[in-house]
C-alpha cells in the first residue's frame, strides 16, 4: 500500500544518504537488505569501501544463496577478481552470461579477465561481443593492447587510433600510441611520423603524473 511503499522509499533514501556521507560502518551495522538487490549491492559496496573484501564476498555469497541475480553474480566475480582469484571470478561471470546472454558488463569483464590471464584470443572474442551489445570506444583500447601483446602492431595502432583520435589529451592513450608506433618501421623511418612520436614522448616525460609512464617514455 501507499504507506508501506513510502516508508520503504524513505528507508532506502536514508541508507543512500549514509553512503554519500561515507558512513559505511553504520550501513553495515544497521541495514537489513530485505532481499532488495539495490540494498544488497549498497551494503556490499560499504564492505568494499572499508577494504573488507572477504566480508563482502561472504555477504554476496549468502545473498546469492537466497536468490540468483545477474548483478550479484557480476559483483561476486568482481570481488574474486580483486582478490586475485581469477578462475572463481570467471566462473561467476560465466554464470551471469547464462542468465542474460547479451550483457555488456559481463562480456567486458570476461574480456578484462581473459587479457589478465594472457588468453588473448579469448579476450578479443569477449570484447567483440561486448562491443556488439554496446559500442563503447574504451573497448578499442583493450583490443589495441591485445594486438600489441600478439605483436600485431599495425592492428594495435588501428585500434588505438579509434579512441586516441577522439581523446588526444588522454595521457594513457597517448602513451600507448607512442609505444605502439615505436614498433612500426614505417613510423620510425618516416621523419614526420617519428617527430610526432618524439614530441609526444617529450610531453609525457614533462607532464605525466604517472611516474611509470614518464619513466618508460624517457626510456623509449
């Protein structure tokens, strides 16, 4: 009825307000998730924000024992990934695929995981499936890194350009453009192309807040 729905809405809003104010322990102590998916995820994220990954896993596992939901499977997969338990992460992502075949997040996460495990062909397949669901440019970045790892530098450059051309100011994309281009003979032999690479590297050395990128740029 109206009163019940209004009270429940106030209940949810109260805990979202606590989350906005980073009162994570209070959420853990007080929240009864009532088998509501959004509240379960809110409480699980509170554990995560307090670096209680083990507790978050146990909480989500218990929630999954009560009900099967794609969001919970994805979250549990993410928690296993954070714990470097990659095969358990993969197991939960695949369960999620069986619940909903065309889910961008699941395919994307499987792509990231497969790349992490150096299963490059499998990763490429998952990223292509993710792109078929939702054509997000960020996928080109991972596909570029896959081709780079496979030493197919021309394909790597084709894909990094699809995202770098739209986001020239992105430091990480600029670094990968230089890293890939430095492996392509046509780019290093051509004076104009080589100058572009050198100019970008000088910019990265001076302006990158990422010390690893600045250091590697200096070495390259």
